């Protein structure tokens, strides 16, 4: 009887534990399946991220190449050339490499040449003007001739250096019409003043013959 009871106990226990073991086996299988699926999904996401990263790098590279082709050089190089032109520095010409025609660097090189040409022309014109002024002053000194200008709107009078010397006046003092009349012989002042006023009123050349 004891053996029969023990066998009955084992059979009952087996009958109770079998569903539990099957349940644990099923949970383990599902867990392993879920882990494997998650690993596969993670691998796919990693591959997608890698592909997107490579694509972005390629697009950045293409954009950089296109920008460089448009600029005709590196951004820093173009910026440095623009800064030099802005400062008026035309000492070092921009040398274009083959294939840079039509780029921003090519336009900068053309602009630099034009600005340098204009600057050189202005410098030559100023030099010619200074030489002309020196020759005029020397000619007036030798001929004892002077010239003057009067701004009728501001009444500002300008004398040449020789005019100051003729009237024996200090060049550091601004000239005036009154000072000019005072330098004229008293007997001629009325005649000179009348000729000047008639010239202003009639817009005619100013001249006095005595």
C-alpha cells in the first residue's frame, strides 16, 4: 500500500508540474524570440543610421565641391581676397588657376584689375595736376602775374601765392575784398570797385584799364 501511495503521489506531482514546465518553456521561447527580434531590429536601425550618415557625408562633400567650384577656391581664400580689395590693397594680383574662369575668384581678379587701373589713373592725374600747378606758380612768379577767385554765394575769396606777393600781404591771413581795395592806389579805388560791381551785376568779365 505504501508503494502504491508513493507512486500515486509521483504521478500526481508529475501531472501538476508538467503544465508548469511547459509554461516556463513557452515563456522562455517567447522571451528568446523577442530578444532575437529586438536584436534584428537594432541591427537594422544601426544599418539605417550608418547609411543615412554616409549619405549625409556624401551630400556634404558634393555641396562642398560645388561651393568650391562656384567660388573658385576655399571660402577663407575668397574672404581674404575680398578683405584685401576692401582695404584698397592691389599690390598682389590674383592669379587664377586653370578652370577658374567664371567663378567668384575670377570676378574678384577682374575687379582688382579695374580698381588698380582706376587707382593708377587717379594717381597719374593727381601727379599731372600737381606738376601743372607748380608750372603755373612758377610762370606767375616769373611774369609777376597773379589770379584770384571769388565765390559769390559764400563771398569766399581765394588768392594765388603770386597775388599775395604782388600786394605784399601775409599768405597766412585769409584775403578779403576790403584788403584788396586797400592795396589799390586811393585814386583808383573807385574805378576798380565800380568795375567789380558792374562785373557781378552784369555777369560780364572783370577788367580794369588805367
